């Protein structure tokens, strides 16, 4: 164990097993700290102090106490980024906020880039290699390549909401929309709106809501006329 300032730790998102940091989970951790709960130590690479496990805890410490706050960490050595990433995937799949389907696909794609085998990443995620293969084939879209990729198409994990786009090439706007989706199938969201309207549960004083509903009506007119 070693004590360091939070500011000394490095968050390398290229080796983060999740699609993003969940602000709600960070909020829960802050509430836990206020209640006197001692959080598990953050695990970091010994040489670079890159966080291996504890991105949410790092964000919670910074939000609650500032970057100068001192915490105890566990340091571990790694031979390369692939070894570090596998360990990060193991930690994140074993505890804390569950890895979503999107997160698992993200891990599988990143593992490919790091030269990690399907069997290795599957074991780290506590799933079978067959399941990893199914996720890879059924939840991945393509984004047109750019200079950084040498013109080759980029594989991107898809939210369940647009899983029907697997294997297809997305526009940049569609790729950005994918990142904003909640992850449930489209019918779920339609049913939620229907339930609210059918049971008189909409907030009549929410002007922004009704602006979006009016926009939705215009969009539906266009969609339904073509189907």
C-alpha cells in the first residue's frame, strides 16, 4: 500500500473496460463516503500510476475532496498494456457496477487491438469464448475510416437499441447517437411514453417535455408516412 494524492493518478481511457464513467455510480460512492463507508483501495500500475481499477472511486474522491486529497492505493507491475487491460477487465467484471453488454463488446474490440485472444478476454469477463464471439458478431458496427486508422473502417460497439445495425456502416452522426442511447430496445422507450400518456402521468408544467413531444409528433408523421 502507498499513499498518493488523487492528482498523481492517471486515468487512461484507452485502457478503460467501460464505455464511460457512470455519473450516477459516482454519486452513490460520494453518498457512501459521507456516510462513513471506507471504499476499497484503487489499484494502479506501479510505473505510471495509471488506474487499473477505481475510475469511479477516483472521480468520487475528486468531486468530494478535490485533487489534493490523499488516498492509499495498491500498486501492481505489468509487462505491457495488454496485461494491464486484461487485469482491468477482470476487476471490473468481478465487482462494482456491472459491465453492460456495450461494455463487454467494448472490451472485446479493445482486446483485439491489443493482440489479446478471444479466450483470454472471455475469461477476464467471466463469459465463454462462444458468448464473446456472439457479442462480437451481433453487436458491432462499422465507422468509416479516417487518417488515424489508415482509411480502414473502425469497429464500434453498438447499444442494444440499434443492434439491427450490426455489420453495417454508420455515419458519424449515427455513431454519436449510439453513444447517447440508453441501451434498451426501441420498443421499451415507445412503451414508456405510451404508458405515461395513457395514464395521464405526463407533467403538464414541463414545457421542455411538450416541446420534445411536438418534435416527436413531426418525426412520427414522416416515419409513418413512409411505412
